[in-house]
C-alpha cells in the first residue's frame, strides 16, 4: 500500500473518530431538549430570540427561560416527575387580517387535582408558564375553571398546555 | 467625608434615582395607556375610582400582552391597579351603559373624547342625526335585539347569563382594527348544555374607520352584520364552548346575510374560497382568518337542499351533547355528518357537498334570487383549447374540488379519468346558457361529448368537476383527452407518527424518549428536509409503514437499544454536520476510486507480466 493511501486512510479514521466523539460528547447544553409553545402545542426547537422556551431533561425539573446560559440544573426529587404548562387564551379568525394566535395569561392561579382533591398549586409566571413537581399519577390541571388531564411519570417531564379562554376574532 | 466618598454617594443616588425614574415611567406608561393614571404616586398607591381621570382608553389585546410581559417590572401598587385590566371583560374609561329596549343586552361605551363613538362621522355616513352617545348606544341595543329575536324565532337556544354584555370600543388584534370579538367567560353547564360557556362581545364603537369601508357599508350596516355575526358566536359558546372554529365562522358569516339580507357584505368573502390559484381549499380546513369566512356559501346550499335553515341549527344542537376529549375543541366533521344522516335530512356530508359543488357551476340557487350575481363562479384550474389534452393529475385535500374548462374545437371530445376511490367526477355541458350533465360512458371512467365540434367556441363550454368527498386528504384524479390518464395512487392513511410533531419510532425506541435531543434533531430534519418535497414524503410514508413493528421490538429489548443507537450515529452525524458528512463521503468515494484504479493497474501489470 502506498504511503499516500495510508495517510488518507489514517486521515479518514481520525476524521470519523473525531466526528463520532463529537456526537457522543455531552456538553451541558446538549443534554437539554428545547421546546416552545407555538399556539397549538409544545414543539421541539428554539423560538425567536428572547422568547420563552422550555428546557427539558429527564430526571431534572424543566426550566422556563429566555436565555440558554441561564439554565440551571435542579434534580427532580427521587420518585417524582414534573409537568410544565402554559396558561393561554386562544384566538381564531380575523376578517381583515388573519388574527389567530394565543395570548399567555400571567399571574393565573393553577391547581393540580387528584380526583377532586387539590394536591398542588402554582401560579403562571409573567409569560403564562408554570412548573409543578409531582409524584407519578394522573392529575387534572385547573385554571380559570378550565381543565386538562395529564399523566405524570417518574423522572419524566410532560407538557400541559392549559387553554383558559377562547376568543373568536370577527 | 472625602471627595471620593462624596462622589460615590452622589453616583449611588444618581443610579438609584434613575432606576426609580425608569420604573416610574413604565408604570406611568401603562397606567396612562389604560386610562388609570393619577396625579401623584401617593394617589396611585391609594388608587380609588374617584382618582381616575378620563384618559384615552386603549383596551386592546396587544397592549395587554405587553403589560403581561412587563408585569414583574411594575410596582406592586401599579400591579394592583392594573390587575383588573388583565381580567376580561375590558375596562372602559368613563364608562356608561345603556340597557337595550328588550332588556337582553347591556351596551357599554366610553364617554371620553377618544373612547366615545364619533357621532359626527356616524351622522355623515348614515344620514342620521344622532345627538348623543346614548342615542347611538340605544340604536346598537336595538340592532342586537333584532338579532336576538331572529335567532329565538329560528329555535336557537340563547346564551346563558342574560342580559348579555356588549362593549363598544376599538378592539384591535395583531395591530389591526377588527369588527368584533366574542370571548368566553365561564363554564355554565346545565343538563341540556353541559359544555356551555357564558361570553361577552366587543365591537368597534362606530365603524367609521376607512378599513370598514363606511362609504360602501354604513356604520349602521357594519354594526348590523357584526351583531348578527358575533352574537351567533355567543350562541355557539352557549351550545358548547369546544366548537371547531371553522364551522363557527362559516355559520356566523352565513347568518350575516340571513338576518340582514340587504347588506351583502358576506359575498365579499367568497373570493377567498372560490377564487383560488393553484391549490384546492378544503371545506373543513382549519385555516385561520381566510377561507372560512367564504365557506359560508355551503350553509346556503345545505339550507336550500333541505328546504330549511334549521339544518344548520341541528348541527349545533347535536354538538351540544358531544363531550370534548381532554378540553380539546371538537372536530365538527363527524357532528355535521351525524346531523345530516339523521331524520329528516337522511343525507350525508359527501352527498350534500357534491350537490353544492354542482350548484356552484350550474348556479341553480333557489333562495336570495336578487343576489345571484354576487356569487362569483369558481376558479377554473385549467382552460384547454388545444387538443388532445395530455394527462393532468390533481391531488385533492378532504372535501375539496377543482374545475377544468374545455373550449369547443373541431373534433369530438372524450375525457378519460383515472381516480382513487374518494373522488367523484362529472362533466357539464353548457350550450346557449343551458347546463346539462354528460352521462358517463360504459365503465364510468370516461365521458364523451359527441357534439363538441358543433358547439360555439365563444359562448359554449364543457367543464369537468372533480372533488374529494371524503375526510381523507390526498385522493387523486388524472384525466386526459387522449385516452391515457396517468396512474394514481390512493392516499396513505397516517399511522399517527408522520409529520408535524409525530414520532420517529425507531429513534424514539432506541433513545428511550421522544424528548431526547438526538430524536428532536431527527424530527426537525424530517420536518424541514423530508416533508417539504415529494421524494422525502414518499420516504417518510414508507418509513412510517415499516418502522412501528421494528420499533416495538427495539423498545422491548434493552440490549438492542445501544446497538441501534450506534447504527443511527452516522445518520445523526449527517444530520448534525451535513458539510462534514459530505466531505467524509467524498473522501471515501475518492479513496475508493483511487483504490479501484490501483487495483486495476495491478491486475493489468500482472496480466502484462504473465
């Protein structure tokens, strides 16, 4: 085998090793998945700059932030899971211009019910988001007399968009 | 105290003072914007109704959104004052109320200079001689009473919690004026209406802005159709707050012309539905702020087909009994379908949709004869005058249609079709202004117009109507006049994982979580690079057919997961680092070629030596 070919093979091996190592390398931020609420559901990805997003990582409490560098790790207490939600008013329609969308509702009291019993309470933040740490189980989340049902699993984070109002535009 | 120390103290005071100023300016901004600014900080802290000045009111949603965003930066006293602003319904500055003549409505309006209706402009456009805000508000109350009585007479259940609140101000969405808003308030369940909600309405205070075309539709007419439209939304909330909004808009817009037949504003919206350029519009599409207003014409067809406007009410009554699944809005298609199947209608959505489409072309409308010319003919997606017409294939979304025109020529015409099971098709002939349907040939897959050559090319025409009359998107039809339409393939029924947030089954199984960053990468790649083109969509469809059972096996065997993760690595590398992956690929190809050349040269040398 010629020395040129050997050099190329070594270079290819090194390149593949580096790429593989890079893919396997777990930088702190890469351990988190990013989601944001798009008006209909929580979707994977990062929203526009300075728009709130949810950083999710199994075994850790979800973080609602606008800047990645401010994400702080807080482990979920042993044997619990977490839910992250958003309180919003949904709008549809618009004769003169499409005006559908959603408006987050800040400062809204949110209750977590197991059966008819309240087991936790939270309040939506200034962007409408709320985070609750809970033992595994099925719960009803309540805000402004509207409900949604969620099932929390151990060590996992689930999303709970909570529509607390509906508005027809035109 | 030394000079340095003094300087530091001065700087500290300066910084503290300016931060206070910034805070105060933000607080003042919102207090002023919502008409709640008082003269002094002390007054603000002790805010009481008596301190409120009559300031311009801007109770619009965008401002409220900004307020919510900046909420944490406001002083607690400001938060206390503005908390009511965030609560619906809107807070009007210097408010006044008129109770409508029938007692069913409370009409709220502002009496401030900027917040009150523009009486001079109203008088200019209407010829009325209104002398007070109160007179205009009373007139608005009468309009709402007329609408109320119309719906009562037609058997509708009225919304809970009367008298009903109507707020006249300047509602804005996305920075633009809107005709009106109807928002839900609270659940008001009863035995017959377990999912009913109370609601309130906001309407533009005078409709004198140019955007409302006050020279075409007077403020009075705009108020009439807006009242008919918005109050039917209130009725809809009273039936079941989890309605699907496209049918809500279709119904409310249809009623604009049923209650006020002389205004005719609703015909303006037909363009959005009937004059499309390339892609057919689904009757049931959840599209926002566009075609749903134009789709009201289907309700007219329904009412004509069944000889009663009650057919639409039956749909809303049926919806009242349907429970939402985990508070999600209810798909209206099965509700409409069930209502049309039931007596006395004994029909189906497919049947009535097909009848409606034929009527669009033949213009065989039986009601509102004076307004027939206002119903525009639908777009012809193709106009053919050169024959033969080669094969053309169209893929249609659920409950959508397409028309194609054939202009007479000097030869007979045979249109041959190849279609999937969800497509209905017919061929019309228009001769001397009279419409007729061409019967299909034996076998049903072609239509022959034997007198095509004798038809007048200037006034006559042959028109092909094809439609998807099912709930499934993607039914196809191909047609040609040379007897060779292309092959078509039936739409793929989604297994629940394809596209728009669905799962990548194998990767999810291998990584153990839908939330895993690598799975998110693959999902994003699918959505951005595969689902945006035909070959990619084919690949995804095939993947979703084949992968669930494989994923199931992987998910049940822990030892397989790490192996599959390793196998997925090159794919993830390619997705994450496309340039590097391409480079490596090229390098491998070059090396392979070089190795091949060396090998061949060696063989040649060996052969020469031998």
